[in-house]
C-alpha cells in the first residue's frame, strides 16, 4: 500500500481545485469573503451567535438528509472522515492519515486516537463501520457508499474500506454530511427515535440544546470537543422564510448572520454601514426539474420545448438581480469537469410550439409545479407566465421545505424548482445522485431519469483513473443530458451572506459549508 498523508492529499486536491479557484477570481464579486479578517484574540469572551436561514432542517440524523440546510447543522454537530476546508482543499477530519492500495480498491483510515463523542465516549473504528453500513440502507445516502463492498475494523482506531472496484471520487464522498460518524451504541439504543433534539449525539464542536421545528434550533459548545475549541458559546439558527425579513433582522441587530441574503436585498446590505455583504461565486445550480416518468414529460420533445421557452436571463435579472450567470449545463462552472462547449437552449417560441404539436400537444396542457420558499415562488410565477406562451398552464403548489422533499420522494410530482450545491467539488457529486437510475427519489434523481448512456458515462467516470479521460467523460455526459433535457438549468448564482459589520472570525467556505463556530464580537 502507498501511504498518503493529509498534507499530500490537500496538495493533490489543491492542484485540481485551481481551476475553480481561478474561475472564482475571474468571475467573482469585488465584495470581501471574510468578516473581520485578522487574528483572533485568545482572550475574547464567550459569544452567542444568532443566524437567520430561509428554511428549517429536516432531521438531525445525517443518514436521513441530503439537503443543504440540514448539512449546515451536521457540519457543526458531527465529524466526517475527511472534509473540504474553507479554501477547497481535501483534508483529514476524523482521519489522521490514510493508505490506498495500488489498485485503488482498498482505503485504510487511521483515526485520531483522542476523537470522542460529546458525552465523552471514544469514537472508534466500530462507529465508522456502523455508520457506513447504516448509510447503505438509507435512500438519502446510499449513493455516497455505492462503491463500498465491505467495511472492516482493523483495530480500535483503524478502519478499512473495501471497494467493489477502483472509484475515483471516493475520498470526496467521505466528506459528505450524510456520512457523519455516529455512535453505534447510542444510535442502536435510541432506535427509531434517533435524529430528534432529545436523541442526537455527535463528535463535533457543538451539541444540541433544543429544536423547535420551523422556528429555531440552538447549539451549545461541546465542552468535550477533542479538537481546538470554537469561540462561539452558542449558535441559535432562526427560520425566517421571507428574505427581506431576514435582512431587516440583520440590520436591526436581531441576528448576527444571514446565511442566504436574497439578491433583491443585497444592495440594501451593501449600502448600510452597520452590516456587510460577503459574496463569492458558488458551486450551486438552480433548475426547473421535470418528472420524466409522467406521461406529459416522458416525451423529450416536450422537455426540449420547455427549455426553448424559458428565458433564463429573465430569472437572472429579476430573481437574483444579476448576481450570477446563465447555467449552460448540468454541472456548475466551478466544478472540474464542467464544459463551456455545451450551449444553453436559445429562446425559440415558434420551434417550441412546433415540438409541442409534434408531441401531440398542439394546444398545450395543464400541469403543476411544486416549490418551497419565497424566492422560488417568485421564480415559479415567471415559469407560469413564460410557459403560457406555448399553451402550458402551470399551477403553483407551495409547501414547507421538509414536506416538499417528502413529496418529491414519492414521484407524484410533475415539475419542481430546486437547487443543488456541490461542496466536494468532484463532478460525481453533481451527476451520480441526480441522474443515475439507481438514485430515483430521495437519493437525488427527482426527475426519475432513466437512460442507459447516462448511467454508463457516470459509471465509467467513477472508475477512470486518468483525470484527463475522466473529465472527457463528464463532457460527454453533459452533452447527453443536454439532449435529454430532464431539467431546465437556470443559473449559477453567487453565494451572498450578510453579517454585522463588527462581527469577527466568520469566513466564507468555497463550497458554502460556512463555519459558524469562530464567529464572535470583540470587547
């Protein structure tokens, strides 16, 4: 086996990451990406931080979620084997070091011996084995461990992952919050109750104090944390669905951070000296999805007609106020493997009408689009107005975030508005969960796409060891998805976070997995 240190792993990923870092520099905002940059005074008093988010978490159980909102919680309460740091580098989290077999099928991780859960019990290789095997049984996380055949405990602090075959994105997969390491003993004792505020145990810097669904949850500092202690004493995350209300709360000093400032409110934050807007290009893509298993949307001509009708620039101008770019493809432009050779469909109403007639819908049809949140409701009204031009009458159905995800899991929907953020910066995380036919529903393929060529290209890219050839496979995949039109990729938006001007210690993460633990105010 060839041993790879965490430092070397970081260097490898840094080299790969240079492309998206350069993209960020070339296309980014002139805004700062860090609040109160500078050294942190070790004598700073304990601080309570209040954060506003648009929606609530869906669970406190890592294996039962794959949404961005819940992952924020997971990042502060749990640890993963590896993590992507603020600068986009792959580094060890629970793993002190790892070894990879020459054929790339065996990964052996050495855990930090002092790692422990918040109740003081040691975190061991048995807990890692339990977590990964449990993830195999969950619809939300099974794609993260699809490559794993068996997990072996070598000793108390050494665990071995035996893969079914060489799998290029495996290390990136270990950073996913669905694979946060759980306590085998605690979870087995809790049973089906695990994942509530009264039944949650992690090894992260914070532990749960309370959770009032759709209102707020509060985290407090883990005094048994085995790494460097965070500065913040507590983090209260308040659910404020309406964007302007979040901004007003920030300006009034009711909250210290707004995780997601609506684009229409950014100019207000920029013009207020009491607050500051931190902005950067994100690894996020916003899209209109179509359920290809439904009769109306099973015909590619209908899906292509919809792509030819929706004017993406209108969404950029009115929804995100120009703070983003048109999505030309199904992978975000910051992700290695994205190609600019795929072109977004140009608006062509006459051709769209011809395709609708050819598909058997000369007068159009009625359908429903499922959405959650103020911003996507506004986007849905644009979809509604524009599709009326080709006879598609769209009814808008709105839901609370967790309920929407449950509905999209059943496959009963027709159209929907969602986004996807890739914090691992590996193209597999932008393709396998979203488009492979093994991952229908909760795993991510909410378009219910089934295409042998798509499946094959994804699988070939997963096992390709030559990075240049692997990137070429992703380019072919994007051309195929462009032809199939399961989505209308709308835009790649900037990541906009609002903070109080005197807040210190908060920095944007390249993958929007921002760390709140060191946010504080100086005396």
